[in-house]
């Protein structure tokens, strides 16, 4: 059998917004594959949890968070444990991922989608942050790609450029923080953050294999927009 031989077993396939979405089992763990690219699994989640914990440090409650990317649910479940967090908006583009959290992925997100503090938006994150009706948040926690230099779909790269950072800064409250997860160091992205935010920190998170994950934290956006706001392709 494939699983006995150590090969992942596909549990479900679905047509997605960015290509085929696959949920598969590898031993005791589940993996999400998007358009042929490995996205996330249930093996650890330390850096995904750190993403929201670090973003929430120093926030005065009741705090309002936005999490970009549901993944396997580590970040959302962690956010709901923080006492200062009163409301969480989760933006997930792929309906299949949302559906899996009603079934096979539910143990990892701990049924968080049913928590009354959670609002789910099945939408593209770029569309959400570009809409002034979205309001402002005390923390924006982004984990929709493998990092600014390794996007799942080419269009996501717009979020990590000057115009995307401008839109994200507009969605922050005065105490707000932007937190971005990356599977590797992204020096050019860090430079762009420093051009738009007064306080920027890169926190490496050791992983069992390969280079550390990195959580980028940016606070205190400069008051004057330095770049034109345009998100066209």
C-alpha cells in the first residue's frame, strides 16, 4: 500500500481558485497542496502560532485581528487563546480549505470556525484589504504563501510590494502591527517594510530541517504614503 511505503495518500481533490487543491495524509499528518505547491501540514505549527502571538504582544484589548490564510488552523486556534483578542476575521480564498475544516482538519483548528468571535470571509486577501469597508485591525497576520519570495500564485506578489504594503498600512489601527510569515529570509521584503514602517523586526523560528522560518513584524507606519496605491497586475 502507498501509505505503508511512506508515500502520501490523497484524501480529497478539489478545483480551486488558484488551481487544484489537494488534501493528503502522510503517516499521522495531513498536508495541503495548492496547484502542485506544498503549502502547509499538521506536523508542527510553531512558527504559525508565533505569528499571532508576536503580533498580539503589547496590544490593548479588546483587540481585533485579521488572519490571511486559514491553512491547517494553527494560527486561528492560537489567536482564540489570547485573552486580549475579542474578534478574528479569517480570509481564506479556497472554499475547499474551509470545507476541510468542517471535517478532516477540524481537530487542528479545534472547531474554531464555530467560535462566535470568528468571522470567515471566503475571498482574496488583496480584495479585502483594498476595500475601505473592511475597516481597521489591531493586527494583520499574513500566511497565504510560503513567503514574499515564494508565492502560491503570481498575483499574490502584489501584496508584498510597495502598493500592497500601503494598503495593509491603511488597514491598521494606531496600535496595529503587520505580521508576515515566510519559509525563508526575504531581505528585499524587509527593506520595503523599513521604508514604510518605523519599527521592523525579523524573528527566525528554527525548524527540524532546512533554514529557519521567519516572522516579520512591522509597526508604526509612516504617516505620509510614499508609494501610489495601485494593485493592477
